[in-house]
């Protein structure tokens, strides 16, 4: 990833979004008189929207998430250039929505590459642009992704207030979308990290409501939650709550479903943790090595972070050669 170029885009975006459109100096009726010009503008915005959708699809299908970054960076440059020139309020709102959409994708790529500061900046700008676009669902998702940084840093008490804000935003969004259920699912993980079993079960139970929505209830891009992740998220939460038997049963079931390489690697890492919690070295080695292979193949920082979280729990098995080898290989991930 070209971090310097990303930081430049972040600076440009922040400055552009901070400057309000000069609506008072423009005669909008006169500016929109040429029908041909208005249609061309709508067509261009539609093309930009379609490209955003394509980039999310590319990111989702790529085994190495950073492969999508050059195209995302180029699209962000185009969007920011157009946003800076936009004069009509409706055009600026639509461009702000597209910018918010793509900064969430840029944040996801940074997050997967363990560039957490860059990801946080992307999510913050996405939230700012979502607010300008008056899109509560997009705004709630930006806040939820930002809260993920707290979850992965095990700073659950810091993530929870942000998720509560996201929940309030989602309640002002579309009732046909799954946003509020996704926020609740992530909130459940934060509550599990804090050891609040009752709160976790309540929030996760609410998240199950996604199954009652009629399709389509997500867009496959910045909102992909359809309930298919609930089993693996519930299992990971049981790991946080130190309930390894429940975690193993839930995660093993999740492993039998169609998972992306990154999601499979995370589930395998969590299963290795259940082995550590149960004192089962064989389970630690089996699942840990499988997760390690996924991390090496995908170069996913998310799986690598999961494995680094496992490392302190390997100390009781220091006499087992295979566990020592696994520990060494996890440490080597940071140097590749």
C-alpha cells in the first residue's frame, strides 16, 4: 500500500468536507436549465456508484485484500476531485455518500493490513461524509467499523460507547436494512469482552432479528451483514467469556459453512484458543497451524492479530515441541 498517497487523500478529504458548498452564490434554477447537462451529471454519478460497487466485490473476492488498494486509491482521487467542484446540493450529497462508501473500503483494507491508525482516519472521514450525505445507515456502519479497532485492541470499554452511538444512528436509518442488527452483533462482542454474559446474550439475541428481514437487506458493500456471521461471532464471544465448550461447538459448526479464507482463519484461531483454555495441546497445534497457513497465504493482518492474541496462552505448553514451533512461526509473521 502507498501510505503516503493515502495520507494525502485523507488530508484532501478532510479539507474538502470542511468547506461548505457556496449555495448562496449559485442560481440553482438557472444552473439546472439544460436538461442534457443534468442527465449527463446523473449518468456520471451512476457510473461512479457502479465502480464503488465493483471495488467492494473485488475486495470481497480477493484472497489478499491489499490487491484492491490501487484501484480504490484512484477512485478516491476521482471522487474527491468531483466533490471539490460540486455546486448543486443534491450532487454534493451524492458525492459525499460515495466518498463515505469508499473510505470505509479503504479503512477495511488498512485494517486488514494492520494499519490501524490509517483505518481510524478513514472511518472518521467516512462518518463525516455520511453526515453530510444525510445517510444514517452509512454513518452507523462507519462508527461500527471504527469500534472494531477497539475490539481488536481489547479496549472494550472504549468501543462500547461508539457502538451505542452507532445504534442510535441506525434507529434513524432504513427499517428494511440490517444495519441495526449488525451494530447489535458487534455490541454483543464488546459486552462479552467486558464479561457481561446477560448483556451479550441480549444483544446477540436482538441481532438474530436479521433473519426476519425480507431480502435484500444489505448492499454487499459497506453493509454486508445477513446473519451468516452470527455463529462465528457468537463462538468468538464465548472464547472471550472463557466458555470453551460452548465456543468449540459453535465454532465447529461455523467451520462447516462456506467461509472466506480470512473468516476461516479467524475461526481456526478461535478454536486454537479453546484448546488453550481447555489445556489441550493437540487441539492448539492442529487449529493453530491451520490458522497460520491461512495467515501466510492471505497475508491477512486480522488473522495474524488473532494468532498473536493466542501466543500468551501458549506458555503452559512450553515443553511441547510442536507448540514451541507454532509460537515461533506466529512471531515470524510480523517480519514477513
